[in-house]
C-alpha cells in the first residue's frame, strides 16, 4: 500500500498564488489612488471658494485689497482665520495638491493664484461656475496663457470656460498649470 505524503506546495502553485495577490493588490492601489485624487479635486475646489469668500468678508468694509501685497499679511490672515487651516503649512499657503498659493491686491481688486495643479483639478477649477443671481465677483481668469473674461471679444475667451477649452488650456504636467483668479 503506497501512501502519498505530499508536504508543501509546488513552485507553480506558489507562483500562481503570488500572481493573484499581485493582481488584487494592483487593483486596490488603483482604486485608492483614484479615490485619493478625487478627494484632492474636491478639496481644491472647496479651498478656492472658501478663500475667496473669506477674503471678500475680511475686506468688505474697506474694499481696498492693497494689504494683500504686504510681506506679513499671510501670517495675519492665518491668525485671523481668513485662510482655511487645511491650506496652511509652516506659515505658508498651499492648496490640496501641495502647490503654492499666492495672494495679491490693488485698491479695487485682488488675485488668488494656484500653481502646480494636476490636470483633473485644473479642469475642475477652470470650469467652476462663479455666478450667483447672474452676477459674479470674478473679473477674469488666467490659465495656460489665456485670459477669460465675462465680456471677452472672442467667444472662446469668455467666462464660463467650457469643458473642451479647459481640457485645452490645462496641461498634463502639473507644474505647467497655474490658475490666476482676479476678483473685485
């Protein structure tokens, strides 16, 4: 009587199990990466809206935005909680993709600039609807070498920016994506 005492697994079985584990792991990483990117896209849209609203409220009585050009204004705006806490790191301002955020102002308007944005986030930001009751505080939007306004001479340079135009002006390399909003 022969007994079959097989102990352990064959090399082919081990390779097969490792292949299945690798495929499952790859699928999980891809799914988590997409969820994480979508989170950042949503966060960056919320950040520009919150920052714009908070600056508008902070300067509502004066309507003079020249303070935004001062060297120490970022720390003041952080202390006053004008800049959302999730945008602050080391006394500097960053958006959800960890790119720098710059503020500037004149007597009558101010600009918010987001740099180093992934293409999907760029498209979301460029196609945002800034109108409330058919009016907007947004004067112009600059991205990819183009300037968009509400009353532009060319229909292709008018706000709101179409999805097709946003896809054209937003680049694949995130360091090439810089968006500058000018508000009044």
